[in-house]
C-alpha cells in the first residue's frame, strides 16, 4: 500500500499545553544606550527605567513526547519592558539549532527564530558559549560559575513576540491580523549560581547585528540548570505598522543600513 506523507497520519497522543524541557546554561542582563532601547521597542510595550537587555544562552533538551527528546542550543535576547504594567521582555532575536524548532516557533508563537550553530565549552567551573550564523560567530558569552544565589528556583517569566503574515503585494504591510503574543516560561531550576568574570562579546554581522546594541555594563550573570515548561497566549491584535519596521530582524538582510539614532533623537 502506498503512503502520502504530506498529509498528517497517526501521531502519538500527548496532553496539550506546555512543552517540557531540561536546560543548562547562562542567563544575563546588561545595560545599553537609552536611544537604542527607544528605537528597538515597538508599541504597545513600555520601556523600564533602566535600559536593559535580557538574554539567555542555554542547551535545551526538549521532551517532545515521553520517548522523543530533541537537543538544541539556543540564544534568546530581549528588551526588558512592561505590557499593561506587567513585566517581561520584548523578544527581538532567537537563534538555535534545528529547522523544525525554528519554523514551529515562528509560525505558532511569532518567535523571531533563526537557524544557527551553537557551541558550549566547559573547563572546570569556566563556561563559554557561542552562536554562529553564516560563518560569523557574532555572539559569545563566558564566565566562571560561583556560589549559589539567593533567588527563587521556581518562577514564571514572560517574553513578548509579534505574530503576523507579511503581505504578498504590499511591502511593509500584512495579510490579515497581527497579534501581540506572550510566551509563558515556567522555571523549575535545580541550581542557580552567580558567575564571576562575566564577559559578553558581540561581533559585527550584517545578518545578525547584535553589535548595534552595545554592552555598557553587565548587571547580572548566572549559571542555571533544571527544568522548564514553555507555552504562550495571544494578548491582543495590533496595527501592523507598529511592528513593520522591526520585521527585518527576522530576516537575513545584509543590505539593511538601519536607522540613524542621532537623527531620531534630534527629531
């Protein structure tokens, strides 16, 4: 009997909802320039008082079913902000290994994911991790794992994304509604430690210009490991023009020269 695998066949039954993961890696927060945050953050999100970038670089074991686990490295970056007074971070860049996890996150939650190569290297208590795309290692983070921190091991945090379908024949517009979504990440860490001698290196890449968001001061860096569960919801519809100028960050567009921050401030 012939088969056609462009139509979904029987799948293993599993409960809907949160995806369970096991992780280890680095969380960090750093201060950057206020004008960068003002240009980077779309409506209706509101910047917090300190111009901060939140990020994590982790190795993830995704427990897709009871018998199927997918292992990836993942970089996630966001602008600390609020939505209707509730804290979170606007997720403007995600890079990770594996086409399936990239496309599913983009289509389902609006996550700005890209396929990348990641590398983790541990020498004693020193941990170094990198993210590479198009042969350019544009992100590197390292530090030495130290003492336990006095912080919760179990908590929930939120990231904000935008989900839409770019228009076929109207550049800069969208076909259908655009949604602001919220990722709900439930943390159940088994270990959380401060890192000393922390360093974040951003190298220029025309495909992933994180170097345009300079590291002025690292305010926090931690090593974490344990369990997480991830899911999300739609918060509201938004006008497409709110996110249209930021959509280029989801693409590899080396011709994009960006905006002049000095001109924006002067205006």
